[in-house]
């Protein structure tokens, strides 16, 4: 890591440097998590020894992210001292394909995740299903005495997220949500600087995740043409009863019964790191979200979404995401004295003082930070925490705060309200205290009734 700073300019700056106590540098990821969240998670009921092999089960390997986890865990198995012990997938073709790739027999290949959890040697499970099954599978896994890596978003709806949170706290399972940016050292360095007071008081942050796909985002190739090779009713879960649709199966991210679109798929990649960067992630106070569907008309979900989130401390975050224009924003946290900027895909952090504070704060550049943003690093962090009992980089306390924001944003956009968080009742309301919600029983049409 290289730290590039301007030379001291005059005696006043030198005086300030000599008389200001500098916070100790936090270099270890575990120590950094302690400084951000106050304490590490107590050792769980199933902590593995440093030399013990961890056996992993995979649930949902029928689409891109599931296959990515399968291949990454297999590739890094020796380095992480892990092995894949079972796979679970509804579509027979992909279940058999993955079992062969993972060198597993028929007895280690499952249709129902509950049967897989009866396999005694499995220590932990990666949940990479579509969003409808994130909560049920995660809860079953934790209640069976195993740890969870659940792909983002944490859940489809907020009530499910709260149930997952309560289960994680009850069981003390090591829960990691799959927002891999949280294991990139850039965001931990930013959190270190902010926690040390280098930007003064955090005022507001910004971020984005923007793409431009002329073929339409999430229009994946359609392979499965009929329901004969899949338990379609099982796949639907709580999302409702409807006829088999190859488009819904392969391109489920376009449809509200299964996901929240941009809010569920792309927003988590920015929200988790931006909250981590503050050094003190909060539950939201108020969320306002708008969205439009101007270009992509073959779907329920919007192709452009903007969100403002206000926190009890007065800090705010603005995030925008679109699938029809690729020009985005840097990840920036602004304070009253300086800003911290991280650039997506670049392993660097910049500390830039505001002009009135340039004599007090040095401009600094930290580059070459490692590890970067990658699924493999995030998986390794999870495995390390299973062995140590520490809190993973995207653990349950961060995950529930992010999912609360995502769910409130969806409620705000679909109901057309400013959504408020009632912390005592764990409910979403409008400004008058009237409760609002969205769930599996909510119509997907734009006109929604109050609860």
C-alpha cells in the first residue's frame, strides 16, 4: 500500500500535527471490524479449529451467481481448507451437472434443501437461490446448526429479514450476506479514516451502480422450455401460484413477485459498503425513492431508480441505479472537514480536505489496497470467521440495516410515500404513523392499498 501526502506547508500545520493525537492505524481486518462495530461476535456453536476442514453445501446453483460460488469455492478449496460436500438444485440438468463438477455422488445431490441439511458433515451453506427462498433456506440452515452465506439481497421482504436476523441472533450462526465489496480493503480503509475523525462529522454519502444493456438487463438465455425437469410449485414458494413460464424462471429479476429489481440486485452492492464506510452503520429514519420504466418495457421492475436515505444522526445517503446508462458516480462520504472517495474497481482511497480545513488535514492517497472486490475474498472472510467466531465483513447487523433501507425504498416507490422506520415496533410507516408494507400478498400493479 502506498500513502502519498503533500509536504507540510507552514508552522501552523506543523503545530497542529504535533498537538493532535493521531488514532492508531488499524491494519488487520478483524481489528478494524472491532473498531467499527465495537466488539466481535462471540464464538458460535460450531466454530471450526484452524486446521479443520470446512464442508460446504450449495443451495441454488441453477444461475450465474450460484455457479460462480461453486467454481470459486472449488478453485480455492485447498487454500481455504474447505470442500463442497453437497449440492441442492431444483432443475435436474443443473443439479446433475454441478454434482459431476464437484465430484459428488447421487447421495450428495438434493432437490429439497431440508434433506441436504440432514447430512451431518456439512458445516455451512451458501444460499444462492432466487430471492423468494433466501429467508426460508437461511432460517432452516441456521436452525440446523450450520452457518450461512446468503446472496444479496438478504431477503425479498422486510418481515422475512427480521426473522432471519432474529434466528441469527438466537443461534449465533456466522451469517454473511453476499455483497462482496464489503471484503475490499478500500472500504475498510475509508471506515478507518472516518472513524478516526479525518473528515469531521459525516454529512452525506453518494454511490451508484449503472449499466447499459441494449438487449435488456437480466434477459438471460432461456434453456428450460417446460416444467417437466423442475418442481415448479416448489420454485414459486410463497410468490404465488402461476403457470410455468420459461421467461419467469430464467429472467426472474424482471418480475416483482420474485425480486425488487434494481433495489434488490444492484443497490446492495453500494449500500453495504457505504454503510460500512461510515464506521457506525445505522438503521434509517426516513427513505424516499422514485423509479421509472422508460426504455425497458418487458418487465415489472423499473430501469432507473433513485433513493435518498436519512439516518437518525442526520447523515444521508443518495444512491442511483439504472440499466440504460452506464455513467455512474464515485463512492464518496462527505464530512464537514473533508471527503473520502473510493472508486469502484480501483483499489484506492482518497482523503481530500475542504479548503477551510486544509491546514489541519493532509490530502492523502492510499493505493494498492488489498484484497480487492471479489467473491473469493468474501468467501474466505466467511470461512475465517467460521473458524474464529468473529463477525464477518457483511454480517447480520450490517445486513439487517441494509435490507431495512432496501425494503423501505421499495415501499416508498411503490406506495408513493416518504417511508419512516418505527424502531420500537419494527414497522414502516408514513409521516402520520400509518403502517405500510409490501409482501407476498401485495398486488404487483402500480396501485397499492394502505394496510
